[in-house]
C-alpha cells in the first residue's frame, strides 16, 4: 500500500511538472502573439486553402484583449479547439493517475468522431463562405 501511494504521488508530481511546462508554453505563445509575432500556416502557404486552425493566432490575440467577437470573426472554432485539447489532456492525466500510460482513452468516443467531423467540415466550408 505504501509503494502504491508513492507511485501515485510520483505520478501526480509528473503531471504537475508537465502541466507547468504546458502552461509556460501557452504563456510564451501568448506573449509572442501579443508582440505581433504570428505563425504562418504551412497548408495555407502551400495551397492557398485555409485549414481549420487558420486565424487562431489572430483569434488568440483578440482573446488577450477580451475581444470575443473579434476572436470569433477570425476563427469561430478556436474555443471548441481549446476545449477539446483541454478535454484530451485531462483524460490523459486521469488515465495516467489510474495507473495506466499517459495516453488518450476517450470516455465518449462518439464525441471525438463528431468533433473530428465538425473540424473537417469547418475546414472545407470556411474556404467557400464569404
């Protein structure tokens, strides 16, 4: 029982460290965007077609200014993308704390498929919408 508690404690510490690294990366990304450093989408540069994530940098910049309407105008799918990434991360952490690998095992596989279809449809439709 003592060994099991130590393993769980070690896993919690690892999750905290990884979470802090992710948080630092997000802060650095936000600071870069705030300073006007944008990222070029390779799909758009090569094909001229907007991917589902095109406009995310500008949308995040709007969010940093609390401009939700502007963020939505650049990419309406930003918030669902952020929520989904958070969902996957939390599921990975829970899976890891239960003694398994740090991997994604969806508790609602239908939701994953629905979101994938939604993101793909958005990637297609956004190139035909005005």
